[in-house]
């Protein structure tokens, strides 16, 4: 027996800024979908709009596709819109799409405002190609211009990791707090904390250096991946 889908109306939790630009690029990525594709579905507001546009094609054209979501949130959206979902244990993506918080001129990215950078990176490295769908506000002259680099670490290591980040040159590090919805720190889907670290200079060795910090699972710094930037 199927659930009554009329009861489930998933919407984005906040106002979507630059809506028209994001919708245009979401429609563009939806046009790339082919029958039979297994696709890595990214996180964030632009990806959310893309999922809704892809769902329209699935419903109207009878497309048979599989989504590999990068977050529980996007998994819920896919399920509510009748897009079949799977994990990397089940299938390898043919391609993927995702958003970004910042994009530098050389194609380096900061991602992870939603806290899903571990699975985003895992799916990206297993996709032959990933399209980064953004509006113009995400373009920066250098990384950390608007947003810090999220660093996911196990709770017991957050103080030692904070110290190490400052030793590596960060000029500001803070534990991300949940805000109005919950007291205390943000807890990722992996049960970890997020440290938001701002670096005055980001070089091509920083991503690997962050990963070497004991207790760090992953960072939201993406350097040298097989991506194509799509913007409107």
C-alpha cells in the first residue's frame, strides 16, 4: 500500500534568494536527464529546485531514472516527488549535479553550508562528471570571501581540531551552532560537529592538509574535481 502523497508537501525551509536565476539553471540541468540515468543529486536550494524540475520530466515523460541523494533532506524531496532513490552501495552515478557556496575563478569550491559535504564529495569523486549549478552571487575572486570552509570533525576532537586549524593559518574558527531550532551545535548526518574556518589564503594543498587533521572526517573545500560550472 502506498502512502497518500497529498499529505506530504516538502518546501524549502527558507526564502530562496535569486530565485529566477536558480530556477533557470535548475531547468537547464533537468534538460540533461536521459532515460535510464543514475544521477547524483546534490544539496542546497538550487539543487532543490532542480529536483522539482526533474520530477516534472519524470512525471510527464515517464522517465526511468535513479537518484543518489547527497543528504537526507534531498532524499525526502525525491521520495515525496516519486523519484526512485538508491545509494552508492546500489549503483554508481552516470553523472551528478550539486550547488556551491563559493566558486573561485579557477573552479575551486566551498560547499557545506547544509552540512552534507562528506556525502557530496563521496558522490562527486564517484561520478564521471558533476555539474555545479549556481547563480552569479556564488562567484568570488578568492575563496573565503563570503563564507568559511566547513570542517566536519568527531565531537571529541573539536577542540584539538580548532587549535590545529589556527596553527595552519585560519584567522577565525567557530563551532557551528544550530540556532533557533535546537540548543547546542549542529550535528551532521554522521553524528559529527562542524567547525567553520576562514583562511586569508587558500592554496592547492589546503584540502589535503585539512583531511590530515586527526578527528576530521571531511571538509567543504573542493579543489581539482571533474566539474563543469553551470550558471544563469
